[in-house]
């Protein structure tokens, strides 16, 4: 694969196209209810194409990733004065490419492999709207993430209370591509106040959707023994605000 399909629909499996046509009742509006904020879909992307996308991203965007590291602050323990009063900010370690500026090298590389065009296609937006169960704002954000062995994200909410457009919720949409060397990575999230829910995100071609904010974390990526060289999981992330209509 030299470039991604121009139309997101062409990356989908037969099941994925059923979803896109709104014919899968279990998926339509799956995360519309904030009490059911997360959906993971396996088998919605074409398996062979997904494997090719992993190779394409790895080759074309790998050189443009920057390290993201927010470790546990030591003072979160040393500064603690009373038991049971620990506080932990968002901790994370992975690599990322922010696709925000059109003049950045990462943007140009993403454009060359058709990632910008595919995520601008009508079917991409329509798929997210079907899962979200409501219209989404025209403008949206793109970002790439890459988890290597041991990379993770600690418990966090992705709440943006200071941003009036996002304060009452928004959607993150992940296309996830795990390389052949990835053995295990889970997304764990809270329901009814406890971290009881988990989803396997270490699939070669997965789709997941988040109705944020809610508490969640991503477990450290585990490589298959001897296959660390391809133990990377790529995430194409789209961030969508809700369309509040012309009155706003
Ligand atoms: Fe998150």
C-alpha cells in the first residue's frame, strides 16, 4: 500500500460498511448515552488493508513522532502528608505526531500517504456520527499516537472544563493498528464508579470511540517474545465536538 484510500469506506470490511449504512442497530448511537461512553469494534476494518496501513504509517510517519512522557511526580509520594490523600495527574508515555499545522513535516507526510484526505472524507465523518448518534461539528482535530513496548497512559478523564465547546462532552474516534509483535494492550475504564470494564485494543485493525470525559487508562503494551521490532500500536485519532446547530 502506497497510500490510504481517499474514501474511508474503502478501508472497511463488510461489517464496517453495514455500520456505515446505519444497518447495525447495536452500533448506531452506541455511545450517545454518557453512561455507556466507550465502544470497541473489531472486524470493522478490512484485515489485509489494516495490516498494510500499519506498515505504511510505520514507514512514513515513524520518523516524525515525538516522545510524550509525563511520569509519576516523585512529590506525589514525598509531598503526601496524610494517608489516602494521594493525587495523581495524568501520566503517559508514548510517541505522538500532532497534525495541527499544515506546514509541519508530520502533516506533509500524512498528506503524502493520503491520511489527511481519508479522514476528510464524508464516510469517515458519517461513521463517527453513526456511533455518536448525533451530528458533529464540521471542524475536527487529528493526531497520531504510537505505543511501543511498555508504553501506556495512566488513569485520566480527558475532561476540558475550561473549553466551553468541550466542557459538556466530545468524541474521540480511534483507528487502531497493532503490529504483528504486539501481544497485549487493554483499555480499562470505569462504569458506575469502578474500573470494572476492559477492552482489548491490541488488534491489527480496530475502531474505538469515546464519549469523553470518563475515567480510563491504557495498560502497558506487551510485546510478543522476540518480536519487539514490530511491537508498536498506531492510533489515528480524530477529536470531534458536537454540532450545536446554527443558533450558536
Ligand atoms: Fe484518554
